[in-house]
C-alpha cells in the first residue's frame, strides 16, 4: 500500500546520505541545485525545505486549487514552483507543512546523484536494508503487481478509485510498502542500532526545529517527536487520495506500531494511538486538557480575519471550545497551557498557533474582543473581528462580477451572479466550479463543488474606493494567491 507522507523521513535520510558523502549541504540554499527557482523572499536552505520552514507554497495545494482531481503530467510541479511570484513567508520566518520542499529536495538528489529518485532509494536504502517489498512509485497509473488500489467511500456505501493528482510524486509521498517492511523500518528509526546513516545524521533528522521566536517545534527533518500522555513518540502519518498510514515508535518501550489503509474511511493515526493507550494504559498520564467552552459563549459564531489571508472562527463543539480555519467546520484542537491556548503542529500540519488566554475575555459590554493577536509558528499576526451581520450578498457579488487572472496558478477566474456556481476556475487541465459565501464586504468563503474532496478556502477582496481590483485566495498551505481583474 501507499504510505503517503510517511515517506518524508526516508527522503530526509536519503538527502543526509549525500551530506555524509560531501555532495549536498543542509545549509546550502536550494538554488545551488535548482538554479531556475525564483529568488522571491530569498532562497530557502535544504534544511528549511525538509523542516517546513521554507515559506514556499505547497505544490499539491496549488495543483488542486485550479484543477481539482485532474491528473497532471510530469514536470508541472517544478514549473509551478518556478512560476510563483510570492511565498507564504520569508525562509525561516514560520513553519507550514509543504510538499514542495520534499519534491525539490528529491529533484536535487536526482541532479546530484545522476539517477532517478526511485532508483536512488533502491540503491542506497531499500536494497541494502532488505526491504524487498518497498519501492518508490511516482504515479498511480503504473501497474505494480501486488499493490492494493486506493478507495474513496461514496455516500451510498460503494467506492470510487483513488488516484494521485500527478504522475511525479517523489519524496513527498511516493513510497509503496508492506506491514512487514514498515515494521522493519520502524525498528531502524527507533534505534539505537541503525545499519544506515551515521549517528550525527540521525541526530539531525530527529532534532526538533527551532522556530523564529526561539521556541521549539515538534518537527525535525521529515519526522515528528512529540509527547503523548507522558511518553515520547517518534512518528509520521501519511495521507493519499483513498488511503492513509501511520508509523509510530515509542523508543522508551521498544514499541513500534504501523497502520496502513487503502480507504479514506479509517483514521490510521487514531488507531495507532488506541494501540498505545491499550498496551501502555497503566503507564500513561492523563491526556492534555482541551478547552471547555463554558466561558467562551461570546465567541461562538464569531470570525476573525488577518492580512495573511487566514480566517479564524470559534464554536461550541460538544462542550469544548472549537476553532475553525478558512471557514471549515470547527474542531476542538485548542489545548489549555495556562496563560495561553495552543494548537499542535502535528494535529493540523499548521502552526502551532497560540493565543494568550486574556485576549479571549469578553469586552466590557460582553461582546467578543474587536481584535486578536494569534502567533503562528513564532509569527504574531493581527486579526480583526468580522461584523456578525454580513452585507447584502447580491450587492457584493455584483461588485465582484468579472474576469480575473492568477499568474501563480496559471489559471483564469470568472465570477457571475446568475444561477449556478458563482466562480469558475479555468486552467490548462479543465475547469473547476466553486460557490461563494459572503462573510463581509471583503471576506468570502469559497467552497469547491468536488463530490469526492469538497474543500473550503477564504477569499479576500482587494478594493480601491468602490472599484474591485482583484482578490486573494488563501488555503491552509498556500496563502494570498493573487487574482488580478482583467475585465
């Protein structure tokens, strides 16, 4: 089965083997190996690409916005990165999960080694380690004997085939493996005896990332090191279209857990934690407390918007304070750390986000606070309260009606006010219909109509007086994609 992003620490080790050989440098900027990339806010280092602090927009997100589940040919990921005119943030000034980083490192490995990435992994890792049923498969169009298909559940109980949206998935998620091979691999990750990679290499892989405010992230080079109920876990999950996986190691107890699925209907990460809970019940501390919604009713239904393009919202979720991003359904992902409420990077592959507790207190009139400062991966960002009563949606949509162009996505957008989808994106691989929800005069929700993978984005309108100059679309991993009005 595909292991998806569980591939990432394998890619990090593959890069570190070249570092050991003196052919790659972690602190070298990526233009040394891929000079056609644009400079933008500065070139990220190989290390920053591997620990998700590069600032680059996620290539999979970019491909999905304009083309949905359309399969795109080889070469489009690198072309998309070269085409970008902006980043999510300057290199090192944040942390945001980004598949582009691992794709670019894979391409650098190919150029340095002179061999394709799948062949390199076979020569340096899979073959020497005896992982006979493990290989790198960039495309779901390939026919691999014994490889399980991917399955997307339908509402009627039937299934649809899941297929990756490109034919060039590399170090970001290309590995196909078995439970037996993955258990062997997990034992290598656990250590202390490791037949490949020096001790210094593994220290680099497992070392937590220091963020721009000197706090420590739970992410290293392609792997998480987290505390779970008082024990340290080393892990990485993976998700593909129609399947997911989790590899989890408890070094202190010589325990490895691997879950592989070929359907979206099973949460492998939660299953793996249930195994830990069951086997180690007497040795675990109480779970970290989530936040009761009891004192936060003034926040329910309120939304906050920042210049970064993110929209935060708050709701009651089964008696817990739920948070939502980009107008998606709220979930209880906030944890009470005393002076602040915080999310975890491993839960969202975003952030961590932190909000000082006193900021969330009601105003004197009992209303929600007018503004918040939310720290995302060490970067403070100011958020303003969106008025609770939206303006006339017909008037807002009429002001937006027209044609737009996004260079970074290489696609056009058309907004209309007649019946049906209000916005249609058209790129080189077909069209995609989206519905618009007016939240305020300058903030809209965007919902893709994909029956298989419905998605929510946030739109920020750019105005000059009464004229609409364009808008930005922001997703979790690709912020402020600029659409300029052309008609």
